[in-house]
């Protein structure tokens, strides 16, 4: 495996695991969709105009259309749903819902025309994952943990975010994009930020924006999301989608929640109880099972493929 694949993976592991806490700080005093739009406007403009100034050719209309579709799915649906939900759901719990993306991948692949029917081990992982989600939001936990008080709209937004992120990730692997990963990532961010700003305006966030009440840690969180979450984490992820095996890239789904939960407990006073621990173990365990089953079902890769990271 190339060294740069592991560097990109570590960036996704550590940086994206910490972005849940940064989002939590940002939405404390900045409207969520507006903050996400501003984040991707700045980071997207930096990437796009930098690469164009370095000689990357102007994208075609087809490439812009593909980038816009990915931006809508990943950034409006995926990230937008997450930042909106974190107004009501703790960052650690939010990360567990987003970790269910492999479950959606299995379901989508099995239902689409010409899709591959998963084996029994994969379905076992899906069932375990669904059980973990049910346990996390179960109403019978009242009096035992804070999980029973999860906002239902926040939960729905997180499940939709995971679904939208999955669709965008699958589409991006074969989408007609420019050769430069940095250029097309910037294009996706610019397209995503436009849709986020539109939805922010339609939901009244612009009228609620009050610069005088913005807290310093919200500004620091936004800066972290721009320069680390986007320019390092998101760039690494989009590059990995086209340059590393899917099972390897998918491992971020069970590393990120562990980091997010730990940081939420240490720096945001989020609770950690037995229900969260059990739910986290079940959900993360289900992702491990799914990834193992999908990897085992593949044809054995040649030594050259394992070295170059070809999918």
C-alpha cells in the first residue's frame, strides 16, 4: 500500500473524528446551514482557484454537473443534515448515526437494478447495525440515560444524512470528474455551498444571524472545519474514493465514532453511559462485519493491486 494512502487514511481518521465536536461548537451560536455554506465556500474557493491558477484546465459542463450532483448529496444532504441535527443531538451520538453508512451501501446495492445480493454474513451485519440504532433511540431507556430524549427530527436528519452521503460516495467513484482531485473537490464544495446557502435562506437562518452573539469557540470551530475538516479531511476522503480499496476506505466509519465520543466526553461534557457503550459496540461491530463480508466476497487481489491500492 502506498504511503500516501495511509497518510490520507490517518487524516480522515483523526480529522473527521474531531469535526463532530467542532460542529457542536459552531452551531452553538451560528446557524447550522449558513455555517456549513460558509465553510465550503471558503475552502472550495481556495481549492478551485488555486488549481486553476496552477494550470488545471477549465472543467466542462458535464464535469460541473457531476460535481453539482455530488455536492448536493455529500454536502447539502450529508453534511447539512449532520450540522442541523447537532443542534439537538450530542456530537458523539451523531457520529454513531453517520457510522451507519455501510448499512445503507448494502441496502442500496441489493435493491438497485443489477445490484449484487449480499450474503448471509452481510445481512447479519445489517441486522446488528439496525439493532444498535434501535437500542440507541429506544424509549424504554427513560430514566436510565439521556439517549431516550433524542430529538426525533434530529434522528431523522442524521439517518437521511447517512443515506445521502452513501449515495454521493457511490456516485462519485464513477462520475465524470476532472483528473485533479483538488480541482473537483473544490467544484463539489462550491456547488454544495450554493445549495446550503439557498436552503439556509429558505429556512429563515439569514434573519436569525446575529454577529454580536457569536461565541469565540464557534469561530474557532468554524476555522477548524474550513482548514482541517475540508482542506485536509474532505480532500483526503475524495482522493481515497478513487485510489484505495473500498473496504479500506470504509474503515473510517468505525474509527471516527470512537474519536468523536471520546472528544465529546472530554471537551463538551457529553454523557457516556452503558446504553451508549453497548449501542456503539453493536453499530461499530456491524460495520466491521459488513466490511469483512464484502472484502471476503471479492476475488483475491494480486500483489500488485494490493501495493498500488487499486479497487
